[in-house]
């Protein structure tokens, strides 16, 4: 009787050669999302450095503006710990993401590294996401900038619609690789804007929002201020988590990388910058502004610096929205045209579906920004056989699952409580309002 032989796994990425592709070749697997034949469009032209800037821009632009303002609810020590902790968790999630086998017509053993899974299953283009909220936040941030620069020169709804048009038009550039120069400029602009504010808040002897004369309490502390409720503190913690979470943005970018194996370089470069910059920039602004810090943080150094900072940050806010629009539109685009020649051919159908996808997802994001009053709050919200390393990975996944359950339940409670508190304080606002959202003028409504 022939002895049973061990079944070899076909899930070894070490045997997969580098992705050497180009227009006019057909070297990719048949089930690759953007496989190109003769005369096709070559989408896969992104190197790891450009991928790193894509990941960083999607994460950094709005995150760095929101993190400083939540540190007052946590304190410097607890806030710093949460920044390091949640950034580590988000990095871990991008390395080890449990993927439902239903996404592909192949059998895999347990959870795989996200990049390994993408390489082994090139037909996968995305994961379930809420990228419309990303677009909504980008529209909200850009409309705030336009309102601040113009001293609320017109209705906020108009500003948000202008923001939608700008980021949608630019985001409709078809190949993500061609967005690289836009994102480099945007990244440089947002870093420069934040540095302007960081330097500006260290110059005066008191925060811009503090009383002009007399004594005042700065509100800087190592721990949460006395009387801080669990809901308030946990909502602040979840805001930090959301500021470095970008799960839906990774696999679509990997789909257009020349060498998906280089994903890890891009991920480590991105998350190293995110963690270091959040710790350095956010804690510095909090140390000098305390409880007088503004949200978004660009308004923390007074009205003049706010106008300058928002003007400098505009390209960065546009670039953040552009990548959100592009990723979201590409998801819809691939789902509609997948397994058809229109996906990588310059046909009329190809362009109609692509433009409809970007315009449509952008419109949904704009509606989120205008119709959802608490968009920023919502955004923030077995047995196994194997070796020690495999068991350790499974244990890590179970820990992430439990953490996710706790985060979901506690985060939902905290955000609901925050919404109730905002209604009690009269800060809820209304949908499609013309009220200034940049804090440049006293609260009042204007007709469209």
C-alpha cells in the first residue's frame, strides 16, 4: 500500500517571480485584475516609494489635523500611549488581515498576510470598506479650508460642492500611478502647513484662543482632566485609531504595483512616518495650546496663521480627497467591468463607467459630508493545527477580534453619548447648513 504523501501547499509566495509586466505583454496570470494584452492599458506601474506616499497621504492629511484636539481628553501620557498603540494595531492589521475565503474560488489555510493573500490571489482588488466616509471627510476638510481662507465668503454648502467638483475632477485621472506628483505636492503642503502652526503656537506666551489678559488655565496634563467620562475618553481614543486606519486603501494600490512583494516596504515607511509625526507634532501643539486647541488643529495659532496654514494646506487637502475618490471609484469600476475587455481597453464603455464611478462615489461622499451631522464621530467609530509561529498568528488574530468587538461596542456607546451631549449643548447643527464650519465668523446661518 502506497504511503500517503504530504500535500504541497500552492500558497508559497517565494516561488512567485517578480511582476515583470508592460503594455503589449500577457505575462500576468489570467485572473489578475489588471492583466493587459496587446494594446491594453497598463495600470500596474506603481513602485513601492510611490505606494508609500499613497498610503501616507490617505492616512496623514485629515488624521494629523484631528489628533491634537483629542489629546486634551486623554492627557499627554495616555494620548501618547494610545497613538503608539493604535498605530501598532493598524500596522498589524495591514500585515495580518483575516480574509473571508468567499472572496476567491480557492482554499486557503486560515488567515494570510494581506499582501501575501493579494499575491496568491491576484483577482482580489479590494476589501469591504466605507470609503464614502473618507470622501465625505475630504470634502468637509476642503470646504472648511475654503471657508477659513475667504473668512466664510459664501454658503458652506457651496464650498463643499466646489470641493466635491475639484477632488472628483482630479481624482478621475485613470491610472493611480499618474497621481503620484499630485500626492507628493499634497504631502509636502500639509506637512508645511502643520509645521507653520507648530512653530506659531510656540511663539506667544499664551494660546490664541485663551483670554487676552489675566490668568488662565492652560489645561495641559499627563492624564485626562478630572471628571472625564469613559465615553469622552474612549471617543478620543477611537479618533486616534481612525486617524491611522486605512484598511480599504491598501489592496487597491497593491493591485497597481509593479512588484506587490514590495508592499511591506511601503507599509513600514508609511506607518513609521505616521507614528513619529503624530507623536511629535500633535503633542507639541497640545503642550502649547492645552485645552485651547482648535479642531481642526490648523486654527490653533490665531486667525492670521489659520488663513496662511489653510492656504498652504489646500493642495494637501485636495490630494487627500483625490486618492479617496480614485480608490472608491476604482472599486466600483472594477466590479462593473471585471472579466470584460473594457476593463483595460480604451473603449467608450470603459470611459463612461470610469467617469460615472468617480462622479457617483464623489457625489455620495458629498452627501455624507452635508447630510450626516456627526460624520467625524461616525468615522471615528477555535482549534488549529500548526507550528508555534502559526499558532502565535492565530492567537494574534483572536486578540484583534476581541479588541475589535470591544472597540465596536465601546466606540458605539461613546459616540452615541457624544452625539447626545452635542444635542444638549446645542452644538448639533443641521444638514445642508450655510453656517461657517471653519470658526472664522460667529455662528449664524446664511441663505444659499
